[in-house]
C-alpha cells in the first residue's frame, strides 16, 4: 500500500484518486476550493455523471 496525494479534485483528479484508492492505496486529495472538499467529506459529489 502506498500513500498518494492527488492535487485537484475535478473530473480527472477525483477519478484518479478513486482508482488509486480502489487499488488499495491510501489517498489524500487537495483542492483550493474549500467548499468542494467539505462536500466530499460529507459524501456529496462535486461532479455529475448523468447527462439529462
């Protein structure tokens, strides 16, 4: 298990962090948008995957 830090949790960073975590790594994510990080800690996704 590695410790990995992902900077930026937009579309690419969040997906990358999730993939690394799924592989068993301990992942920390950083972003300049504090509200985005707070929402992630609450389980609220900052991006939408549905295209309605």
